[in-house]
C-alpha cells in the first residue's frame, strides 16, 4: 500500500493533524526528546478521537478538536451501535486514554506528576502511536494487520536520524558536514559529556592534536561547548544546542 494514499478520504486538515503528530512522536523519540514525544502523544489522541467520533456520528470534522472532557468523550464512544467495530468503539478509545494519561499526569503536559519525561514513557507513547495508526489503516482501508503495520513502518522510515548508533559507536550520516558540525551533532545526540577521545573516534579525524586545536578549542572559544582539557570531557552549552537546532539537519 502506498503511504501517500493513507487516509486520503479524510479531510486534508484532519489527515495532516493525524500524520504530523504521529511523525513528530517518531522523530522526537529517535532524537531522545522524551518530553516532546510524549506531548505530541496528546495531539495524536485529539486527532484520532476526532476521526473516531466523526466515523461513528457520520460527520467528519475538518480539523482535530479536543473535547471538553476527553475521558468522558472516549467512554461515550462505547455507547454507539455495535454495528461499528469494537476497535472503533472500545479498543482504540481505551488506548487513547492511556496515552492521554501519560501526557497529562506524568509531569509532561502539567507539573505535579510523580514521574518526569523519560525513555520508558516515551517508548510507550511511540509504540501505542504505531499501533493506533496501524489499526486506523486496517479499519479505514480494509487491509490485513500485516499490511497495515508495514504501511505505517514505511511512514516511520522517512524520519531517519542524522546520527546513527551501533553499540558504543556513533556516526553522522552526512560525511560532507564539517568536523565542527559533526562534533556538535554528536554531542547533541548524546546525554551529558563525552570524552575527547570518544568524539575523535566518532568523527574519524586524521589527527588528534589538530582536532583538539581546530575543533574543540575553537568551539570552546565560541562557547558552544565546554571543553575541560584536564579531564578531557566535552559538554554542549545552550549556545551549541541553539546552533544545532537552527542550522543543522537532525534528520534526512
């Protein structure tokens, strides 16, 4: 099935709301941005609820809209006639409530939750989003679960992260970028500080002293990184983060 034709029968705005929120979840998860990944789970829930309610009521909205009481609205879908599939009335709405709970009550959308944004919660949102969209493809396009799943995977494969990791090795997948920009991307994709020797290996520079002089010290001078020559640790500063987000490609 061609991913370009997914949900072509939906209003353009509603289709855009659904697929853009889904792709943002995937992208943010791959970039280790747990909080945005979980936040976009809420937007996906609103889009999917709008589609489900439009389907059972016979009036599809032009754009997604959050009901005043999301929990009650999802529960009310179960009251529609059983001529609609159970997935539409029960299974999808109940999973939406679980994702909605993560977004609202785990220190993501509001303060006061007992768990900060994290890999585990973001992973749950990601896999739930894949299942939800796959199930919508299965229902609205009348295809098998296998075909629906493979179609959604084709969608997610487009968001290839610029930094690829295999074990302890990381590589920037665009070797034409300067050593400076590759270094910044690698730091951006890492948690905390990185040892100078590790960065040198990741960028595969030909000379350690030249890399130290022309890349690390210059980035330190620009205040894009904090380079501690005593401990050989390199950390990204807010200026470095801003430069990466505004000037460098994070995905293909």
